[in-house]
C-alpha cells in the first residue's frame, strides 16, 4: 500500500509500472471528496496534534491548480464518492 496523493497521471503511471514490473496487481483508489469538505477537514485539524502537517490555504490552492483527477479511461482506478 502506498498512501500518497498521486496528483498527476504521469506519477500514477510511474508507480503503476513499478508495481507491475514486480508482479503486483495495481489499483488506484481515488476518494472524490468535495473541495469544501477537504478545506473543512484541513482547518479542523490545523495544529490539533503536534504531528499535524500544516497545509496553508496557499499551498492547498497550488495543489488544486495542478491536480489531475483520474479519468474514467485510466486503467485500474476505483473511485469512491461520499454519499449525498
């Protein structure tokens, strides 16, 4: 299990190829969470624990600008959406 954001398709492809080269079955699990919910969670945990990685609004905005969500045509992707 690799827990990472994999913000670009090329990055996902690199890890997919690496896993397959070693005989692994590779699946990307994409949690399609609304941006408003992500912002709420980041604000809620900001500094609540000494090990929290603090994500500023500016850092998060930059991440969103470069994020490439998996497309329906990308192989081996399971998309999980919150109810509602």
